[in-house]
């Protein structure tokens, strides 16, 4: 015998409950599922005749011998258990034949419930309970504050601590189930390119809602929960043992007949740490799913929006025909292009029975037109796209508004350049001067000067070391301690009048990295500008 023949077949030697799933993938899965529904819904063991009668009531008619064959197969797979029915046996020969009563095994019940709850029908996406996340974070932070200060001691674990532990794991089960369901729905929609309008809107709703609110809440809540669990890590063993000791079934748990509820094992706490991990936790993976779903959503939106273009239906049909000529993936291309759209109408049998097998386009059944095509579609003669919309009037309005804004800005610049340092300006001119002043305040100093430019206006701040320069508006003003602002055109010197107003002023090198300014309400014409009076500043600091 060769060494290969001596090795056991590890692939085929399935000894756990995986064999019980086999009836879901067999060709006769419909009959197996109907039989398991009968057994799973009965509180007593059933004979073959009783199973066949229950199937007939449910609308599934199977011969008793076929039902017996299916029950034998389920028994081999471990989905069904049986026992001999000796209640009506009168002689030994009646015990040996198939005088058995059947019931679903625990593994079979789990598989059947999994099929009914997950695989059958459409899974409804539940809202992610942010309230549960808030409860988890608050209870964990309370436990960390109460237990994290001292050494682990079982005497400190009172009833309030055990209530907090129970609330943490109960809320976590609710949060995890909803998050897994939302993630599955997101994956199912994001991995497809052939979404129709309704499913694309569903995907947009998931992304917009969860990306703006839920993902941010999950990230911040997970960070806080992870920090609290890091403080509680030395207490994991004591917390788990305290949860078991407080259970009403602690004797059965100690004997191994039952498993402890969530929180009764140190592994449960380690799993909680892994769930809230900032890099590999469930919340982090959900945020990554959201980011990766964006390209798929954009691709589907571009494909749907292209229906409002100038291409005709005939040209698109010809392009699709050329694409599906590929022998390897032609069928997949056709299904991806037309598989989920109720408005497709290329060829095939009509929905109405009295229309014939191949009705004409004009006489065929009516189909709904997509919303985007109704709102933005163009009409015109066949073979040539419609003329573009005449937007000359709109362009003229936009150009007029742009020219008006530019003229107002030029008038404001002229007013700023004509004013002397410290002279009051109107609101528009003051705002134009403030933009140049902020740019100069952020610029680096060159000797006693620093210069900045904004919107065609330049400002030079001259460092004097004493006094206070001002920029005055009708309702506010800017104070510049130790500096005087001079406004001029970029690349030119200030006006002669502005330079004459500063005659005799001494300047020193500016040692500061940024200029300091104060924006205050206007103090009135009689208030001095030397900075020696108290001010209530609206905004103060280095620009």
C-alpha cells in the first residue's frame, strides 16, 4: 500500500455538524426543506405516515416510501434523529422493521432556522442602534473608573458592576447583529455594476446616511471603548468568574452541561477588545467598506446618467451586440447590461399572453421610462441628436454679474489707494483692504517691512515699535500695535500722500514671525488710537 493510500482522507472525513448543511445543496433540496419544516415545527416525534400527512396539508404531496428515503438521508447527514416506537409493538418482529419516530436533531434545527432567517427571502437591513453603542461606552467607562485605580480584587465586584457587565454584552449583541446585516447589504450592493435605479438609490442612501453619521459615531465610540477595555484588561478573569457565580445556572455551567452567557468567559472580553480595535475591529472594517463602495456607486450613477445622452437606442443596441460577440464572456456582458432593468426591450416574449410571441416594437407591451430620462431626456428626429439648448441668455447674465462684481471691486481698490493711513473707509473698501492686510500679516518680514497681496491690492506693514496703526470701517476696525499699514498696487510704491503722512516716523527691524492684530467694534471718533485704553476684543492673536 502506498503512503498516499495510508493517509486518511481529511477532506471527506467530516465528523462535526457540517454534514447537516448538505441537504440544502442537493438537487432535491425543496423536498428536504419541506420535511425539515414539518419536523422542526413539531413538538413530538413523528412517524413516516405523520410526516407525509403533514406535507400534504402544507401542499407538498410525497409518497410515504419517498418520505422514508428522504428521512434516511437526513439521518445519515445528522439533521434528523430517530428512536424506535415500541408503544404499539406486540411481538419482536415489529421492533426490527422501520417502526421509528423521527425528530430534527439540534444541528438540523440550527441549519433549518439559518435557512429560513438568512437564506430564504430578502434580508431586511435594520438601523444600526447608536443608543446601544452609547450604553456600551458609558458602562465600560464607568467600570474603568471604578475598577481601574486599584489592584484586581474580587471583593470590589458588587451587584452594580455585574449589572453593567450584563448591559455591555446585551447591547453589544444588538449592535453587532445590526452592523453585520448593514455590512452584508452594503457588500451586496457595492460589488455589482448592473444596479438599476432603485438599487442605486438604496446604495446612495446607505452611503450618505452611514458615512455622515453612523461611521463617525462608530469610530469615536470604538476609540473610547478600546481605551476603557485597556484599563479593565487585568480584571477580565475576575469579571468573567463573577458573572458565572451570579448566574442561576452556575452549577450546570461548572458541570459542563451549559455554556456561560456572554461575559462569563475571559475569551468573551478578549473578543470585545478585538471588536473595538481601531485598525482591525468591526467598526473600522465597516468604515473601509463605505469607502470602497463609493467607486461602485459612482460607476452605476455614470452608467444610469448616460441614458440622457445624445446616443440613439439603435446605436447603443449595436454597441451591445458587438460587445456580446466575445465567446468567452458574452453572456456575462449581456446579463450585466440588461439583467436588472425592467425597461429593457430588445427581443423576447411579451408579458401579455395575447400579444404573440414576437410583437412589434410599436405594438408591444408598455414599459416604465426611467426618472432621469423623463427629466433630462432629449427628443428629436431619429438618426441625429437634438440641437443643444440655447443658453446664450444665461451666459450673458453670468457675464454681467461677473463684470458688476469686478467693477465694484475696482472702485473699492481706488478708494483704498486714495485714503490716508488711519482714514475711515466704506464697508466694501475696508473688506478689500482687510484681505490684503491679513496676507501681509502672515508674510515673513524683510527688515522693518512685510508685504502681502490679495485681489490686486498690496499692503506693506511698517514696523515702528510704538503707536498703533488702524484700519477703520463704519462698524469695526483693526488695531495694529507697533505697525502702520500702507496700501499700494502690487510692485509699486505707496502714494506720495501716504508717504508724506509718515514723514518723521522711525522704523526698526520687525523681529516677529507674524504680525499681531486686534479686530474690535468701532470705538467712535473721539476715542484715541494709541492703544492706551481698555478694549474688549472680538478677535485677537497672530494672523
